[in-house]
C-alpha cells in the first residue's frame, strides 16, 4: 500500500494550470475483481480522453498525456498488489498513483487543478489510524480506516531485534532495506528470525531497537495527526512508550504477541480502541464550534471560509461529503465567485477549503450533510 503524506498532498494541490486528470476507482486485493480492475481502469481512461478532447485538447495530445496510466491498465503484477481503492493523478509532467485503504466510487474529473475531495475520508480527523505491531522477531506498520486495513512499506527500520543490533552503527542504518508487505488475503505471515549467538535481549538492547523504529516512524509520519495503536506483549509496550516521539500514540494498546495474527484481527482490536477516541474528538470539536458561535470566530459562509482556509486561519472545519459548491477563488484579491453550476475554470470550493485547512495543519471532519453544525455545507472555527 502507498502512504499519502501531507508533502504528497501539497504537491498535488500545488499542481495547477491543467489539464489535471484525477481518476478514482475501487480495487480488489483478491478474487475475480483483480481481473476486472484493469478493464475498469481502461474504461475510465477512455472517459478521461473524451473529456480532455471536449476541453479543447487534440486527440494525440490527450493520448500522450494518458499513456502512463494506459500502461497501468494492462493486466500484470501491478493488479496483484492492490489495496481497496486506486487514485491516479495525471497532468503534463506529472503522474502519480496511490493504492489506498478506502474503496472509492468510480470518478473521473478533468479540471485546472486536481480534484482531491474523495481523499477526505482518509485525511480527515476521523479518517485513519495506524497500528504498530511489535515483537523482538518482527515489526510492521498497518494503516487502517473504519472499514479496511493495509500494511505500509517501511524503510530504514530494522526487521528484528537481531538486525537492529547488527546494524546499530548509525552509518550503517541506511542499509536497512524496504520490505514488501506481509499482508496477503488479509493475513500477516509469521516470519521467524534465528537468534544470533550472543545476542542479549535485555531491556537496553530492546530500547536501542525501539529507538531505531521510532526514528524511522518519525520520518514517515512527521506530518501526521492520526492516532497510533501499539500491539505487542505486555512488557514491550511500556518500553516502546519510553522512546516514542510520535505525539498521537494512544494510551491504550493491544496486548499479546501480534506475530502471525491476521490483519483483520489486529484491525478489529485497534478499531475498538480508536472508535471511542474518534467519537469523543468529533463531539468535542462540535462543542467548541458551538461555544464560539456568535463571537466572530465561527462561520458557515462559503466565501468567508474559503479565503480563511487559504490564509491558514482555520483551526477546525466540518465539511459535508457528497456536496459541491462550484466557483473560483483569486488569492491576489481574496475574491470568491460562486456559481449555480460548474463553469470552465471552476473547482469545488468545499474541496478547496478542506484541502487548504489540512495543509495549514487544521483539522477537518468530513461528515454526512446533516451532521455539519448549523445544517450548512461547511462550518469553520477560526484561529483568529
């Protein structure tokens, strides 16, 4: 699975000037769906080509732009290593794809900027969480949503206590290799490492091992705010907490040896931990909005909120999923234009507000329309 970092998100949002093609589709890890997915992608690419031509692009230029994605659309090993959803972004000089733990609805958007809104359930305040499964023999990081879980590629992190001690020299830590996920058909295959002669698994050595894991996660999760749940035997969890530097590590963990457990089993136990965390955080966010209503620090006005999001003023934003407000925003003049229907050059301003809130380290809750405070398409709490 691919990790969509905030740096990647900044890169996608900053890519403007079009044509920008965003393609979303469900994907399948196993079964007949893996054979049908390449066909689904090719159908979506034909739709994208038609839209590019309708926007004024020459047929040959449209075909050249989409060529990298057409290569993905051919049957092959790529489709054997999927998560639950596939997101593809194409523009002149840029081609990115992400295999993500969320089943997207099929969608093609051609605009002057990439359409990012389908990613909101993964990036919002209650969208995702992580599970760090620890043992002396192996370590793995899982990214989960309410409905799914996938293993994240780890780089620069030792696979075991034995490897950590072997490469304890800081200059040699770069030799740690990127590991392929061990999640297949929802299972995590157990890996048993031989214990080297003379290896001392004392607490000090375990802490050194955990320091190296923490350093790798600090780089990987440096811009994340998603909660992290530890899974491991009782005596390891407090040792890891001593060295942890990730600020969103939850107090409650999953006790027991995670080796050989199915990903679905870890996911179910972790969701029981984070569900109450997410619910409490969203309730507290809504209460904060109501507390400051009428003080000038809240707004449900689209124009005011869009400008505030761009300038980094929003601390907390509720936005309705499945709802669009089309228009334009001119940063130089701070002018927002709203239109009844999408016009050439328009973008979804709810999407715009959510993305810029996230980029400026605000919190976004993507919720059903009836759950937005004030029964509006969006509601914001300002920092100032």
